């Protein structure tokens, strides 16, 4: 298993079109894959999540924009794409007192690729391994 290299960045700021534009330009300049960016507006706040290589320099550039920045360790694994599989996974994680912070999935035939952030990554990886899956920190192949 490779060491963690990809981070989920969570950026939050008061909704402001000019600030959002500056953030988008920064992400484009840093060549952040647009498919890994998710944004939402909640009341008067804008929330943006994206996956990128962990970088202190990127974090500092984000902070210079005047936004709140949080990073989450993420990992990935594949599991069968069958009814109730994701439910069983989420239930097993919850029963161990682990909170899911975010979860992305893609389906490829009979399998799902899961990219997940949790509040207890080491415990979640151990649990997911016990469930018969192969979690890994490498996100981009």
C-alpha cells in the first residue's frame, strides 16, 4: 500500500461570485481535475470540495484567498455493485463509531470504486480490510 498522497480539500467562504471566480482560476492554474470538484451553496455560504495532491503551498494559496480550508485523508477500494452492499458497508462503519465525512463512487460493471473520507482513517481501513476489501491510499493510478 502506498503512502497517502491525495487529499480532499474542503473550502468554505461567504457566497461571493468574485471570490468563487478567483478560486476557480487558482484550481485551473494548479491543474486540479475539474471532475474532482464539487460545490454547493448553503444559505449564504459556498462549500467547495476537491481532490488534489497534498500540498502545503496549495493550502497557503487557498488561505490567501480568505477562505476556510480543511483537509481530509482519503482512500479508495472496490466492492461489488449489488443491492445492499453499500448499506452493509455504511452500517459496519457506523457500528464501529466511525463517521463518514464524504463518499464518492463510480460503477464499472459488477464493481463500484469507492473513494471515502472518514474521521478515523486507520480504523476504517482495518475494518474494510476485515470485510474482505483492499483499501489503498493511492487514488490516481
